């Protein structure tokens, strides 16, 4: 089977009711990015940051995968699918996707403040579980969200590059391509890779590549994508 790689962003989950950051009325209008999504903000006011992500986790528990998520998962019947997502929700997994690379961490997990990327101290949070000041990770340090904040390295970017470099098809869904290093992944796709972009709004790709644009939301866009790719499936 051919390799199909999805790069998904906030627009992928917006139809499920997940609050986006950049859109009008989004989270950035309610919170300063430097306060709740940077390592400096965490050190300044860890309680504010912990409370912010506790609330995001509650929100996640109330929503479901949309038809876009489900459509992406269904593509595993016909392709070797890798989902590289900038989203910290688990909606791809809940829709049935089995190979998901989370560039910016996972909201449903917690890790060590001292060693955030040490797998020994990363754990899944129980449903409804919150993180509070004084909660300890396995190494004795403060427990924190397993989120990659601004100012921190993106450990999974090399993994993502590996799959993009082997992609026969690359599909970009619901991302502004403004946040690096994720935005640079497009440039690792081989010249022969077919590239599709699904977004209801114009997106500047900063690329001279021939890109098939589907000007629709995630659910309708994935539906159209499936029709386009039907002719490309290996028999």
C-alpha cells in the first residue's frame, strides 16, 4: 500500500467543538499565549497554567470526533496512514486512527516538570483527573501537562519528518502553517509526492509546489479527498 500522511491542525477539531486559538472568539482572545502556552508562563504562574489545561481537558471530554476524523481513520483500509497532528486532543485516536504522531503533546497525559520528555514519567490521566500544585511525578518533581509549549523543543519533529519524507500523498488539514517547526514539514515531502490542502480559508503555504486545494471544512473536505484518492488505491 502507498503511504498517506496527514498533517492536521486546529481546524481539524473545530467542527467537534474544540475551541481554536487563532480564530475570532478563540482562546487567544481570552488568554495571552505567553501566559498559558509558554514555558516562561508556566514558571511565572504554574497554577494558572494547570487550571487552564484542566479546563481544556474537561472540554475535551464533552466532544466527539467529527466526520473528518472518522474519514481519516477509514483511509487505513487503503493506505499506510500516518497522522501528524499539531492538536493535543485525542480525537484522531477516538475515531480509530492507529498511528498518530503528536507534535505538541497530549492533553490527556501528564509528565514530570523536571524531565517532561522522559517516558518513565509520562502517564495517562484518569477520566476527570486534574493536575494541581503539589501533585508529584514519578521522579518527585511537580506533575505538569504533557504539552509542548512555546520555548520548548519539539521532540517528535524528527519522527514526523521521517514519515513525510516517505509520503506518496501528503494531506494538510486545518492548519495555518504559521507555527514552526510543524509548518516546515511540507518542504520535506519528495517532489513526486502529491499534496492536498483542505481548509475553508486561504492558507499561505510558502511553497511553489503544485498543491490541490479543497476549500472546505474538515468533514466535507475529507469526503471529497476520499473520492479523489479512490483512483490511486493499489489493487
